[in-house]
């Protein structure tokens, strides 16, 4: 793949730009099963490669030690010590890999030609009050739904 890209570039250098035809660039396609980084199976039900990988595979790990252990194993498999510092901040060498805003695909007029900034409500209005950490049982996905509903309402045409 890299050799083909190099050959295309070398060929293009040999001719005036108006004489060079647009090449078909090679690409690598990764085909992976849905949920391939998560648990393979929970309670005898297949997760990886099934519709269940789009859901929360382990409901209520706080009250189920077996789920809590599986959840911890799953999250630790991402090796967080190699991603975050002691304060929980992303490591500078990883943060430096993020392209500047003007170079991100979503800001490119060719990939997103009809970009119009959304009107957004204040996200703090959709927060979950938790005066003592860990005492409130609430679904963050439900509150995200309330937020997104308001975004849709604000941006309806």
C-alpha cells in the first residue's frame, strides 16, 4: 500500500499537473465485529458481533460483583495508565496527535459542505444532581436524550 502511494507521487512529479490524471488511491479497510473490544459473552448471551454490543452489556455492576469484575477487566484492557496521567488528564503526547480544528474532517468543506453550527442549550441544565458522590441512581443516557431532544427543538426548521 505504501509502495503504491509512493509510486503515484513519483509519477505525478514527472508531469505537469494538468497532464496528471487523478489516481485511485489505495486504502486499508478494517473489518471487525461489532463490540470486538468489549466482553465476548455475558450470562451466556453473545455480545461481540451481535446487536447486544450496541447496548449496555452489564446492567447494574454496582450490585452484581460478577458484572463489576467483568466491567473492570474490560475497562482496564484499554490500559488507562498509558493514556492518562495521575490527574486523569490525557497525556500531552497523545493530545498532540489531535489535528488543529481547521484540519479535522468534520470542519473540511469537502467532507461536510453544509455545516451550520447548532444552537445548543446550556448542558448544565441537564445535569444530574448528586450531592454526595455515588448516591444517586440515574441513567446518563436518559439525560443525554433530554439534551438531544432540546437540541432538535432549538434547531427545527
